[in-house]
């Protein structure tokens, strides 16, 4: 089969012929039809420090996908050949305390497909049955391929009660924008989304209806809070940039006793005024991945009840034209970019 491989220790990915994965009795072989490119894939593509430390050379990359079951192992019962599926990309163990307690998303032995294990930028992917998410027959394959980041957004947004609350989201990347849409739908009162990239804030308007966008390079956050009638601070903060100024600004504008869910991954350690965190009696919760499998349940329910993620997808490429897609991703002027693996 064809697959995108991190074949060399330099910038790029290489389309190569590799063997179709063999499945174990408890695994499912998925015929990949659509994939989406993630920020994580861009780290691997650029071969930055994190990628060099984490990703083995020769790995098939990619972890956001939709496809069809092509074969099942002998013990698989939940899906059959021909079913439309996507999957949870974190493959967990069964030995740790958390895994034994059913808290699979907190298993320290987690491995990521397309990061530590063979990935989905390929014609076929082998995945444990446990990780397979069955979808309705007519579920759009492209939406299937963006459920992984939508899951990050839903997991973070639903970490704290949003009903009637004022919510600040820092970072209008794909996940921050999705989180704003989820916050609106989940009954938040005011939703404010910040970034320093004008294109992204403009784009975010396509997925939201009442979120106030702020370019913090041009507009003062406190001034906007006054303008929209806020007298105190934000009840809930969703940190989705990993940027020091964004996090410290969030600390400044939180209400006493407020809650922060932090998904953004800082590229390096940064100073934080913990006096503010303590003085304001804030709760800070780190968010990793998606909750298995409650986040998937909520995501499917939100989509079922009208959450429309289709405007998130801005570009489509045949998988063979992957280079154009990665070049576009580097400009930062795209939503989710889809590769079609039926065109290889
Ligand atoms: P992204 O890089 O596309 O988006 C981050 C956004 O933050 C960008 O639009 C950038 O312009 C913006 N930004 C930079 N400085 C800012 C500032 N000072 N104020 C406000 N915004 C600022 O990332 P994404 O794919 O949307 O993911 C969001 C974050 O979540 C990233 O840090 C990513 O690494 C992280 N992530 C974490 C997990 C997890 O399991 N914890 C999973 C997926 C992604
Ligand atoms: Zn991803």
C-alpha cells in the first residue's frame, strides 16, 4: 500500500510503498478514505526538537481519519466489514492503576498512532477493536476525519460547567475555534476568543454566531470586557494556544474561584505568577487527549443535535498531492485540510 512515511531526519514526508499491516485477533483493519492534517503532523513534518525526541524514523504518520472496515480479527464483535468508522488514536494498556480503574485517558502507558505506532496517512490502518468508533452509514467521512481534534475541544470545553458562564478561550487554532462553537452550544453566556492572527479570528466567525473575537495585538481585552458588560472576570478559561502571554493574560482576567482547563502545550517552560493563581483561588486542570470514551459519546451527541463542523474544513487534496497540502498548512491560512486516500 501507499503511505506517508517519516523516512529521513529532515523536513518532509515521503510517499512510499509499505506492507499492509497485519491484524491481531483483537484488531480491525481500516481502509482509510479521508485524513486530516494536525498540528502534531506539522511538528513531525518540520522535524522539530519534539519530533526528533519522540518519533522513530520510518514511521507511517497521521492520526485523524475516516474510513471503512476492511477486515476484522477473530475475536472482534463490535464492527463488521463494510462499517464506516473512525478511531481513538491513543492506544492504552491494561496494567496501570488508572487503566485498571477504567480511567483509560490517564494511562501512563499510552501510545499514539502516527506518533509512536504506525499511523493513518496510508491506505490501511490496523487498530485495536477497543479504539474503533462505529459511525452511521451516511456519516460524512470528512467530519469523521476531524473528530480527533473536535474531541480535544469537547474534552476541554466540558471539563467545567459552562451553562450561564462567561468563557475566555485563548488561541483560535482549529481546536480553539471548535471549542468556541461547543461553548456556544453548551449554554455559555459570553464567549470570548483571542488570537494574534487576524486570518484565524476572521475564519472563526464561520463556525460561531455570538463569540467576541479579540486580536490581542490590536485590542485591549479588559476594554472589551467592559464593552460587553462584564463587571467581574471570566468564570471559565480554556487555554488553547500554549503561549505564555495568553496564559498569563488569562490569569489576570479570571474571576475569583474561576476554573481554567489547559489544553495548549507550551513549546518550552515559561514563568507564571502563581501568587495570582493562589490569590484568586483558581482551579487549573490539565487536559490530555479525549476521555475514553465519554468524550466520543458527547461529540457524537453534539453533532447529532446540530453542531455543524463542516465550515472547519477549508481545503481538499488528493493524497498524492500531499506536498501542496503541507505547504498550505505552513502558511497558517487554513482550517482543517483533508487528504483523499481514494485518490492516490
Ligand atoms: P494551533 O497551533 O493551530 O493554534 C494555536 C493558536 O494560538 C494559533 O492560532 C496562534 O496564533 C495562537 N496564539 C499564539 N500566541 C497567542 C497569544 N498570545 N494569544 C492568543 N492566541 C495566541 O493549535 P491547535 O491545533 O488548535 O491546538 C491548540 C493547542 O493544543 C496547541 O498548543 C496544541 O499543541 C495543543 N494540543 C494539545 C493536546 C492535548 O492532548 N493536550 C492535543 C492536541 C493539541
Ligand atoms: Zn490531531
